[in-house]
C-alpha cells in the first residue's frame, strides 16, 4: 500500500511537471494566427459560393441592376460581418493576452487549442444565422449554438489568463499581474464575451419571440463595449483609488489627533 501511494504521488508530480513545462510562445501565436486566418477565409468563401447572384438572374429579375440583386442577400452579408467581427475581436483579445505573457506552458497551449477548436466552429455559426433571411424554423437553436460556440471559444481564453496568473512571476509581465495597471482591463476584456454570450443564451430561452433581435443586439453591442471598456475601467480604478486615499487620510488624521492628546485625555 505504501508503494502504491508513492507511485501515485510520483505520477501526479510527473503529470503536473509535464503540464508546467515551457512551450514556445512564438509557435503558439503562429499556429493561432493561422487558424484565425483560415476561419476568416472560410467565411468569405461561403459568401462567394452561396450568396452571389447569377448573371442571368440579374438580367431577368433585376433588369441588370447588380446593387438590387445584392440587396436581396443583405441579411446574409450582415450575418457575415457579424461573424467576422466576432472572429476579429476574439483574435484581438488573444493578441492582447499573449502580449502580456512572457512564457507559455503546455497547459496554456492545451487550453489555447481547445479555444481554437471552437473558433473553427464559427463558420458553422455563420451558416446557421445566415438562414434568418429565409425565416427558418430553427432560429432559436441556431442562436443557441452560436452562443455556445462563442462562449467556449472565449472561456478557454479566460482559462489561459487564469493559468498564467497562477504562476505570474514567470509567465506574465509585471504590469499585468495582480495589482498591475493593465490587470483589471485585461480581466474585463476576457470576461466580456463569455458573459454576453451566456446572457444571450439564457435570454433566448426565456424570451424566444425576441431571439433574433437579442442575437443581433449582441453582435452590435460587443464592438462598442470593447471601445468603452477601457474608459469604464479607468474611471472605476480612479474612483477606487480616490476612495482609498480618502480613507487613508482619515486614518492619518485620527492618529495625529490621538498623538496630540495628553495621556489623561486619551480615550480608553
């Protein structure tokens, strides 16, 4: 029994050490950029294959007006831009994350691969949401699948950040660690997509009649939320620092008043 416990302890140490081994940060970034580029290319290939009007149809149905023919596919193009913006913002968050990472580990690489696996499912989300123009009967299911894909793609990015924080002295720059000037902003940036996609998923379950409006609102709000996020975080940090400085001043004033009092006047 003692030998078995020692073997289990040794295997656990080996497994932990294996996951904490360093991994080439440059290779992780290069592989991730390649996946993001391929996924973005697949979106435009779907547009070129399915959503471009035939020349005969343009001549017969739209009297040679290409703009009128393209306007018929307007919802499909909106779905394409929404999916492309999602990929672009997730890549932006990924870039910001690894900009603060000094050394990647095997566990971080594994979590990154899991995130990229769901990133690869975004063309599927585009194909499902592009059918909204045809008034398909599976809009709720399509929206929920898109929210699930976006949630897991972003939550694994958040897990990479959490893993880096566990050994921050070796994996993160000093200004991105706990208490650093960019820590709060990075935390809010990584938490934005998981929170919004999860909220949209539950809202579509409760308000099924407005599921399409909720989904489009999510796609519109998130880019502006990224722009307003830094301002909000800066204002919040400034307010917290001012409150803390005021409380410190009050403590200092109380200590000075107590020091000025004579021993007989000092309150018990």
